[in-house]
């Protein structure tokens, strides 16, 4: 089941169908071409048998405020040549919670499906919806996979993998989760949304634990951080200050062009609580490389950085 999604994914990746070269990101007036970006993602999603996270029109808080956005869903892609039933890797692309970087979703999902991992490409809500809406989407995706594990032929194991904003989101669901409401009328809501692991690819997440961060003074009563609305949100969405003994293991990687202190800060916090993690920092490359194989908006091919994915496969073998 859903093998057709894999066959279609091969075509999407071969065509570079979701890649928009950085030279084409802007309108003539210099503004970001959000319409082009979202339509490219939406057209790609139409090619697959997507699974809505909620029945059509029943997404909590969904309305017509963002006509270019489609309701949240996953595209399930079965792992190839897998000899035994295993778990699923949810792949969350980046885009600053405003847009979608296609190679961080579709291309990454194909790579890990080719390595035998079931993958699920997540379409989560963007601005003007809030960060909490996006968090609810990825939480629901975890619950949905577990609820439909027999249909999907997977185990209950789920790892969340994200890049940039998607990496921030993966860190959030790894530190804010519940074990399901056993009395819920909706059977999906009875499932746990705690992931079994989190993969963070170049996410700028340590705004509370890293003094000053990129944008603001953490001791001020306000924040200039564009990813949060106020100081309370900044603290809530900073994974490094929300770690507990129940937090799952992390795989963290980035290039040093993004301030590596974000990774150091999260690693230090995980160490303090005794949560296992693996970390890789690369001196070459810039933000947004995805697999760093040339098939990204930057057309950057950096073989040394590409190794993160192979090392991540080794790490995933222990979890899913």
C-alpha cells in the first residue's frame, strides 16, 4: 500500500519539481515570491495519495485566512527493500514558518525511503497560523501514524526529522508531548504524540539558552525574535529549556555558517539531564542545503556535508 507514492516521489525528485533556484525566489520588486513557493509545493502534493491529518474541513482553527495553504497532511512513503516491519520518519521542511523548502521534504524523504525507512512528508500550517498550530499538526501526524499502523504496515515507532523551521518544530514536539487521551471520542487522539527521536537539521532553536540569540536580549521583557510573539512563547518554543527525563534522543547537525552555539547549547542541556544525542557540525556549506547533493535551491553539492544523512541512517537503525 502507498507504493505508488514512492514511484511518484522518484519522478518528483528526478524532475527537481519542488526546487526553486535561489535566483528565482524574488519578485521584480525584491519581495519574496510566496505565491510561487506555495503553489509549487501544493502542485507536488496533488501528485500523491496524501492522508489528511483531520477529515476535510475539520482541522481545528482552519479557515480561509491563507488561501494559498492546503490543509495539513502527510504523504506516506514506504521504505524500500525493507525485510522487516519498522517505524516511520516524519519529514518537516523549513521555510521560516512562512514558506516551504521543497528539497527538505520530498528529496530528503526519498533518500531515507531508499535506505529502507518509512517516511511521511508533513505539510504543516504556516503564518498567519501560529507556531502552536504547527506544533498541533506534527503532534497529530504522530498520533495518526500510530492509529493507522496496521494499514500502513509500520510499528508504533516515530522519529521527527526537520530542517530550519522544521528542525525547530521537531525540537518542539520532542519537548512538548502527551501520551494520549484514552477517553477521547476521536481514536486518533487516544494515541501518544511523544516521538521516539528527533533529528534537527540547522534549526536556530536555542533562543532562551543562548544569551542574545540571533535577535534579542533574553533578559528583556520583550523579544525581537520573528518566530515568536512574546517572551512566554520564546521560552515555550526553546527546546533547550524544556527538556525532561522523558525527552527522546536527538540527532543534531548543521553547518557552521549557522551559529553552532545553538547546537552546543542544546547538547549541553541534553547532557545535563542525561538524554542521549549525536551531533555533527560541518565547516563548509550554508543554511538550506538539505542533502547537500546539488539538488537544493542553492545548487550546492558538498560531499563532506552529504555524509550527515548516512550517519543519520546509522542512528535511526537503533530507534525505528
